[in-house]
C-alpha cells in the first residue's frame, strides 16, 4: 500500500505484537524499504496512464471534467491523473480530493499546487480539498437533503482497506457518477502474496490497525452485488517486492515481513509457532519466487477494478 492512514497508538490482542501503524518510526523505515524494493508505484502509474488514454477517448465530447479522488493521500496518484488529462483537449478540470488526514491533504495540496497554473493548450485545473472521511462527506449531503454532486470520474486507490463498510462506500461512489462517468479502484490482488498471508493468518495478526485485510477478490464480490445496472471489469497489475534472501536475520527481510503482516518488529516479537508459520508461508512458492542466489521476489500484484453504470 502506498501510504499509511492516521491511526492511534495501540497494542495487539495477538500477544506482544503491535500494529505497524502504532510505531511511526518503524512504519516509516518499513514503508521506505517497500518503496525502494518494490515496483508498486511504477506499476500503478503505468496502469493509470493507459487507463487515462482510454478516458480521454471516452470523455472526448466533454470540455469540462469533474473528478473525485477518494482517499487521495499525498496526491502522487492524482498528480499522474491530472497531468495526463490536462494535456488532452479539455478546457476545465475540477477535482474534489477527499481524505480524513489533515497531514495528507496538506501534502497533497503542496504537490498539486503547480497544476493550478495552466500553460497554453492545457486545461485550467481547480482543486477542492475535503479533509474528512468519504462516509462523512456523503453524510453531510444526506443530512441537508442536498443532491450528491456528480463526477465524470471517481477513483479510489489503495484506500478501501481502511473503511468499515466498503459496500456502502462503493455504492455511494457509483451514485456520484455522471451518466457517462467511470470509476476505477486499485486494491491488492487476491492472487498476491498478501492475500495468502492475510487469509491464513489475518485473525492472529494485530487487529488494531484499522485495516480490514480485504483483497480485490473480496471487493469484486461487493461490486457484483451493486446490481446488473453496474458493469464491472477487473485487470491484474503485476508487481514484485524484493524481500532479500533471509527473513530472520537481515534488516531487509525483517522490514519486508513487517510491511507484509502490518506488524512492528514481527520477527523479533512474534511468538512461536506463529513466527515460523508466517515466515515459511512468505518464503514459499505460494507467495514468492526465488532466483539462483536465493533472493526472493514477493508477489505484490494489484488489481484494477473499473465500473460504469450501463
Ligand atoms: C494507503 S493510502 C492511499 C493514498 C493514495 N490514494 C495513493 O494511492 O497514493 C490510503 C488513504 O486513504 C485515506 N482514508 C482512510 N480512510 C478513509 C475514508 N474513510 N475516506 C476517505 N479516505 C480515507 C487515508 O487517510 C490515506 O491517506
């Protein structure tokens, strides 16, 4: 996952193992290693660029676009989306960016600021930030009786892990689409190594990290329940995470394990036999490919799910 949600300090019910997000220093170390040793960011960006090419054709008749980014984080994904679209033929692009973390929306605002000044041939971009959860954003419209604003594109990238009711978030995202609007979401693949580890050990890992351990297969099932009027497609995005050759004693391996199980200092703190069982699964063919030097590539695949109302 590309950046952490805000969480509070807490300890795990699973013995002495704490959520990775409860230890900011360790989280930053582990996340930094993940960014360096995985191609996730590049894989997501490549998929989005191709999808934006399709969107430019699909939304060809429009001059003005309205987009909504749900769980924008620090804006890395929005930067790619907006840069691609503003260099197409559109005149105005308005983007609503929603995230409950003030720290993240501040970073996002700083990152995207330069896009609001357009050059010849580029669309004029305006940004509206909502520092709130998507659920609360929807609730304010419901409370006031005001109709939900409609968007030409709604996207949720790596954020559905952190919501209590993903079905309701999906339902309200679909309701926010303009007639010809499209939705895309990116989520960890049901074929990834994470899926194998989370499904087998999820209940024995820290339960206090606000993560629902869903995979794209779980999300796909929810999308299919939205009704026959919603068309759903799914594409696998291949990605790998180089986790070294020794999960027990090397720092590379230990930080990778922490990121995968979302627990701080798992190798040092987890009780046996849980530790050995988890490490064996991560190193097994189910999750990992090994080269001739014994270096392991963890399956970091993602899934892109796209939807529209027929
Ligand atoms: C892993 S980050 C992904 C950020 C960004 N989409 C990306 O891919 O780089 C997840 C983001 O979702 C946000 N988030 C968590 N719960 C949310 C909710 N209920 N509504 C909207 N955003 C939420 C978090 O604050 C965090 O910034």
